C-alpha cells in the first residue's frame, strides 16, 4: 500500500534528491499522518469518555498531538521548499529543525498535563469496566500505528527527513503504549483492579521520552552534526569518478536543511596539464554536482607534480602512515632538497575521534620517517577530519 500511495501522489518519485520531489514525499506522509491520527483519536475519545477511562482519553490526546506533529511536518516541508531570498541566501531548509523543536515542546506539555491527570486518578482510583468496544478500538489503533511507523520510517529514511523519522519513532512507542493500555483495560476490567491511572502515567512518560529524542536530534542538526557516511561517500566517489582527478581531500559539508547542502573539497590535478583545461574540469564537476547530487559544491584545485621521484616518495610515506594506523591519511606532500637534507612536508588527516592525540601521532610518524632515512627532515601539519571517521582518500 505504501508504494501504491507513492506512485499515485508523488510525481517523479525515483528522483528522491530533488527538492521538489522531497517536498511531495513530505506532503503525502504528513497528510496521511494527520488523517490517520484524527481517526484513531476520535475513536478513542468517544469510547474513553463513554467508559470513563483516563488511559484511553490520554492516548486519544496523544494521538491529537501526533496529528499536530504531522501538521508541523506539513508546514515545515512547505517552508523548506521556499526559494532562497536576500535575507536567507542559503534557503529555508532549517525551518524543519526549528519546527521539530516546537513539536518536542508540544510533546512535553502534553506529557506533563497527562501525568497530572494520571496522578489524580492514582490518588483517587476508579474501576473501569471491561468494554468489548474499547478492546476493538484499541486493537484497530495498534494496527494503524504499526502501519504509520512503517510508512513514516520508510519515507523518512528515503528522503533523509529528521522530522519524519522522529514521528516514525514516536509511532513505534505508541504501539507499545497502546498495547499496555489495552492489556491493562482488559485485566483491570475483568479482575476489578484500578490500573487506569498507572497506565495513563506510563503513557505520559513515553510521550515525554519521545519529545526528548526529537529535541536532541533537532538541536544536534542545528549546531552542525557530523555528515552521514552515505553523503560523504556519494560526494567523494562522484568527484573521483572524473578522469583527470588524481585525488581529493579536505571535504567539508555544511547542512542548511534538507535540499540545502553546501560543500567544499580540494581536488588534485596534474600540474603539467593545461591550467585552463583543469579549471574547465573543476567547473564541470561543480555544475554536475548541483544537477545530480543537488549539492552546491565549491572546489579548490590543487596542482600535483607527478614524477617517478614524487610518487616513490609518496608511496614510502603512505606505507608508513597506513602501517601506523589504517584510519590515517595524508595529502599535500612536498619535498624540497637543501644541501644534504630533503625537507618533506605534508598534511596528516586524523579521524575526529583521535583529535586529542593529533600532535602525539604526528611526532611518532615524524620520528619513524626520520629514523628510516636520515636525510629526511619532516614537517607534519596534523588536522582532524570534518567527515567523522570516513576516510575519503580510500574511496574508489
């Protein structure tokens, strides 16, 4: 059913990196979430008031909050699709993260209110009679929530939407909460045990937990989190696929929201090649990246002198670096002969997880190289990677 809905309502559904297609996916998912949650909420509210169950009413209000979350998703996709303007030259993509924060605050408010109501029911317990209608409604609600979880998770991962993935995660917690409420209503009604208030309190805690996860993810993205390994690999492999590109380094990715990604990278080209030809290659890669990856890529061209001597030196140093730690890499290798010494200079890239040991690692490699060849005078500039532990030099 998911794929059928996509084929009916998402034009060009295969072009998932296109901002317009991403917006269509987001609109479809948000509308499905709004309609489905309103149906569930209406059923639970009616039966909950009829049998006097605070747990069912709490779950119904929770579903209304979910519908509100899908409404926020719909609004965020609309705003994200707005074109860049003079005040916002990088687009409006981060509105999705801001609205995710708004959604998390809504979840916290709902959780606190439901917790207060549930504590009141615990202090003044009431027996909720067993109702077959309540059982039917809750089982239908669970089935729909399982489907919503699968639907939101699938599309959220397909278009890399944090707010859709967050909503999908919340639907999964809803399934367990609804199952708990259903079992509690059945057991409490059949055995005359006042568990309704406790079930409502459990639901309120789960709502608050979901709000925390949504808030943490949105704040992390606004502050500038590590790019996904998939995005790093896509950019690195795309650039290295062009004939004439000898190597790449210093990839930096700036996320201004889905569909608004800017990146910069250094590309090594043969220094003996005509500079106009090399520059045309760089321009072509930048244009193609915009068309195919939907990324605004800025490339710094690094001329690389390729000779037998330079390649032999590179292989020697590269072997030592990789033997020391497979996760290390080097670039911008230069050698200058002076009297009886060879001054070797290069940049050493250390994974971000090892950034505290950068200087110690550089000193150790310098010591090894100078011991291997007394004519070497090594100067190493150590830097940490901005792509996490992904080593873009090793991609083919």
